[in-house]
C-alpha cells in the first residue's frame, strides 16, 4: 500500500492566487513527521515545511502553510500569493517514529507539478 | 557554507563499469543519506549513515555500497553498473535533533 498519495499530477494557478496541493498518508504509528519539498526544473530538492504528528498548530513558513488534518490523515500544502517562481514539482514525504530514533527513511509521494500562470 | 555538494553532475557509464559518486557536507551533520529518483517518481532511499563508521541499508540497496570514514563525506559506490541504475542520485544530510534533510544538487547517471 502506498504510504504517501498525491492525487494531483498537475495543478494550475494564476499568479497572486492561493493554491492547495493535496497529500494523504498511511501509517499506524502515533509519532511521525510530514514534509514538503519543492523541486524546480533545475532539479534540486528544496525543503519547505515540516509538521510533527504531535504538533497542535499547523506549520507555517512564510507563504507556505501545512493544513494538517490528523483524523483524515491529510497534510495539504497551501501556497498563498503564488509567484511565477513557484512553478515546480512538489513532493510530500513522511518519516515514521522520528522521536524514537526509528526509521530514517523518508517516504516520498510521486509529486504534483504546479504551474503558475501570469 | 557550501551545504551538500555532489560530484559529478552528469555521468554516462557502460554496462559493467563501476564508479563512485561523491558527496560532502560542511554543516557537521551526523546523518547522511543517498536517494535515487527515477523519472516521474519520488525519491527512494538507498543507504544512510547516522555517523562516521555507521551505515545501514535503505529501501533499494542492491547494486550499491557506501562507506562513511569521516563526518563530512559519504561516497556511494556502484559496482557492475546496470541500465536499471539509470537515475538521478541525491545525497542529503540532517542535523541531530532536527527533522529536515538538506539535499545536494544531484548526479544524473545514465548506464548504456
């Protein structure tokens, strides 16, 4: 079974508008971490935002926020005020049992390609 | 800080050849990782290290070897290259007590 599911292969948004990229995850652990990474066409992986499973508040980093709904097992990325430079692939990832020194493995989804139109 | 650096950026290998992908970080991070990214897919973990002298297998370790003799360096060795190893390889590092991994620019490897 897939651990991370990103159901949107591609998304389009107008510049200056907000966009939500979906991510659902599957785990039986109580302790886990959720990440979003951005991969521009140049290929590097850029860390955007992190949410721990015990964090009560949704994580925010500048224009990025993570809409964490634990009961639904979803961790959607919200980008506000989209910019042309936001056009990229976006990957959701999960690490299980981080607080117990457990798995070092980051499991990645297949990604969503975001295109920001002027 | 240069962060995580990888060499080479591109390489073409013939089937059966061997090579070492280099990775170095100057952030004094304990944890280092090697991932591969196949076209249209997310990353998969090959090997990782929690400190100098300690390495462990990830999800897809077959056909690869690693060593970690220093905190800074974490080379990935491909023995007997196969077309299935055509991929983009990323090295990453993480600081103890932090969750996020920081990635190098990647090495694009083609095996023909």
